[in-house]
């Protein structure tokens, strides 16, 4: 009976290449791999060509999917090469790490033993263990690494290193699986594990009773396991996976390329830059290869590594531009490769429904962000929109609303940015507690949300999500919660905050074919409560509250037209009643006068009379400025086209006392600063004409010579010449 221990570096292409050769030579009867034993039932799926790395084993606790972990594999991962060998050779393959069922119950993070190679790198004089491993292992192509030598080095490291309890349990379970495999009669056993664990699995093994004592009584949780797609970006160390590497794209290149590694890599770099219309020639590539090889020789390296090709890329191909280098890092060094799993792979019912729906709607799960424009008048566009909105209800933002370059303001078009992330697989499992289909789970999620009696604005948002996602099963519950919450909310500000979303949602009946009759009824009742409660709400409020109420009035005013003429008339009548009340805050009074003037509910003479009264010399300047701000906020056309109003404002400004002008200036700046440059210019020209002061400066070729003369002394002083 022979047991070979292969201590590997997770995701190391040198380890993967050497392991593949060693397994072919050793011809094992069984292969044991560090990983969750729960995956034994799905590991044979590696024979399916539809399972294309990078992929990951996802394990999760059935009763609490927040307890989940991934075991990723790339084509250059030694574990993946071991799996592929065993499947191709027809020999059993088993995972031998501590079961995820125990690790989830213990509360720790599955896997992980730190980085024992850092100490070896330090002994060799390297401050970066990645570079040491690259020099000693990854770039040596003579059958390395020498697994026996690595095992001896790990034994020396472990001699003075305390073993954590979690690692002790893991290694105890690995030895238990090894003993069991030997008892099953296998003669040639290959064990593939992290190099750190090799000394713990070397014969003679400690007594089985000692390992049983470590494992006895460990808690368990029911656990499920499945294959999911992964990406090179998530495999990178920056994504948080403990055994990740910072350059998976580079490692994939090292594993897949047998000859001319440097030249082929820099040619690929040139391709990335050319795709962005950047000028990179063949001569650039040749010079970059020479520089990388020269740097490797100067540093006594076997071949150019990532550091050398990166420096050559920056100096030659990118011309020193770090922005271009960042592009290369994203596209190649890390890479954007995404794996795939077979269509018939075991999935949760919810994940299966999503996969089937996405195939039917031709939505590809791609990790690269891409823009998707949808025409909701088209059945396919409408169905895609509903699916993306339902997933957002479930907390799975496969698509995020975006701004289209077409700048369409209609309601018949939506723009999304799509980007699928591997973590969404866990979110799908978690959302499965709500239902077995995307539509059913989203509806249940909305019903659960409104059942907790949230704030009125939250209920309104839930109603809008129901309409966007087309969830007719949940809409009655959401509307009932909205009606009850609105009826019991005495704060008119809450009602006014919630109303715009309600009114906008009534449009979806035209765009999405949804019955919004019940929603319109609720919206009309909310508007009636707002109209009745608005006058008392405006009584005795301070300036800050007046500003807040003015903003709410604008919000309601902008959407009442969506409910029809009757709703608009009711709202404007309420504004008229409010505008007649005495002692209104000047900001609110000015705003009401403007809204009523724009809708022809207040005549020009009355508008002028009210503005003149607000700007009477006896009125405090701050009050007058607040009225002007409220009246003219959001538009300057009245000042441009109504000479009487412009003359009133001009006269008032001319009469403001000097000591009060500083108090009024911020209000005026806030108001007039929102106007466009053409509007400001038109107002200035009209104001100049009012006073009879016709500009006398000659303007030629766009230059005002009179104003230009004023800066000549300053320029002369700066230049040190005579004016």
C-alpha cells in the first residue's frame, strides 16, 4: 500500500502542472483532495464539458443560507487538475477536509491556514512571498515543484509553529479519511492538500483515538453543495477569498502557454490597448519583450515574471501612462474570464426558474457590465423589465437602472446596466425561502415587507415595486397596507412625501398593461387628505419649515395632473384657499402665488398687487427677499416677459438700504443663481432698458472694449510694463 502526499499551493500553475505529471506517473487508485466532503456527490460532474472553470463549489447551511462558503477552482488550480485526472482515469475522487456541516455550526470560516510560505520567502531574503514562489516554483519548467522538498520545508516551519484548534480539527478529519480509505482496500492513494498540511498527514499517523477525541461531539448543520460559475476577478486576493492570487489572468497564461510566454503575453497586452484605439505597433511589442527579458537577466531570474512584464508594459506599451496600465491589469493581469456550469446541473427551484427565464428572454449572465435598452411596448422588453425588477425586490441587483445615452424622457423606455456577480448564487438560495419561482418569491417578499407596518413612504415604495415588477398577487395586500397607513397618518408631510410616487405609479397602467384602478382610488384619497390638512399645516411655521413645505408643495403640484382634471382642480382649489390665509411665511406665499399664476388661477393684476405689497418699503428686507425667492424659484420667464414685475423688483432692489443688502444678497443669489446664462443676460438687458441706461460701450467681435480697459492696469503691473 502506497500513499503519496502532494503539498500544493492553491491556485499555483507550477503546482498544477507538476501535479498533473506526477499523477500520470503514480497512477493512483483513489484521489483525496482538500475540500468539503459534502461535494463528493457532485464532483463527478467535472466530466461534463459544460462545467468550465473558473467555477466554485458552493456549500451553505440549509436552515440559514447566510452561512455559506465558496471553494473556487481555476484551470490552473492543482485541485482542479487532480479532479480532472481522476474523472478521466475513472478512479474515485473524495474530499477530505472537515465537513462544512461542522465548520458552519462552529461559527468559523471554512478553510484557511494563513500563508506559511511567507516564512520560507523571508529566509530566502524575499520581502514578498509571491515573488519568491514565482522564482522558485512557478517559473521553473523542469517538473518542479519537488513535493518531497516542500514537505521537508513545511515540517521545519511547523516545528516551532503553534497549531490553531481549527486547523487541528481539520487535519484530524483528513487523517480519519485517509485511514478509512486505506481500510477500503485502495493500494495507491494520492492526497492533494495545501503544503502546510503535509507533515500532519505523513506516516506514522498519530493514534486514531486522539483524532476521534478532537472530533467527538462537534455540532452539525444540514448542508447542501452545488457548482456555481466563478470569475477571475473573484479569484483574485482583492476579492476576499483567503487562498486567492492577485494575478489570476497571468497565472492562467503561465499554465496554458508552453512556449514564448513573455512574447505571447505582451502581444495580448498590445491587443487590449489596440482595442481601445491606442497606438501600439509590432515594434513596441518587440522592444517590450527585450526589456522584460533584460530585466529578468539583471535580476538573475530564470525568466521574466509578472514584475518584469508589467514594467515593460508601463514603459514601452503604455508610454508611462498608469491609466493605461490599470486597463491592462483589469483586462489581463486579473482578467474577466467567467466560468460556466452545465444546464442540467442541480439547482434550487428558484435558481432553476431564473435560469430558464433568462434563457427564454436571451439574457446572458455576464460578469462584464453592459448596457441594456428596453422598449416596454415590446413584449420581450416588458418581460425583461419585469424580471429585473423582480430580482431587485429579492435583493439580487443583476440589473441596475441607468441613464440612457438616448436621453429619452418617456415612460416607454428603460435602460439597465447588467453585471452578474457569483455572490448572487447565495442570494438566490436565500431568496428561495420566499418561493420556488422568481415571481412568487418576489410577491411573498413584498407581502412580508408591508405586513410589518412600515412607514408610509416605505409602503408607497413597495406598491411602486409591485407595479414595476408586475406582482398582481402582492398588489392587493400592498394597497390595503397603503390605504390603512395613509388613513392613520395625521402628518401631512408624510402624505405629501408619499404622494408623488403614488401618482407616478398610476402611469404604469398605460405602459405596462397593469390594472391601476385600485391604486388610483388610493392616490385620490391621499390627495383629498392632503388638500384638507394643508392649511392647518402651514399655520405658525418658521422659515425652515416653510422651505420644507414649499418643496413638498412643488412635489405634489408636479404630479397631480397624472390623476386627471378633477384631481388637478381639487389641488388648485386647496392652493387658492391656502394663499388667501393671512400671515403666511413669505417664502410659501411667494411660491403659492407663482404656482397659481402659472395655472391661470391668479390674474396678472393680482400677481402684481401681491408682489408690490411684499416689496413695500416698510417690509423687512429679509421677508421681501424670501417672497422673491419663492415666487421666482425655478424660472425667469416672468421677469423676461413681464415688464411690470421686473420694474417692481428693480425698484425694490434700488431702495434696499446698504446695511440690509448683505442680508438679502444670499436669498437673491440662491434664486437668480439657478437661472440659465441666457436668462440672466436677458434680464440684465431688460433691466438696463428700464432705467434708460443704454450701454455706450462699443462691442466688437464679442469684446466689450470699455470693460477690457479696466483690466489693462492690472495686466501692466503683472507684466512689469507701463500701462
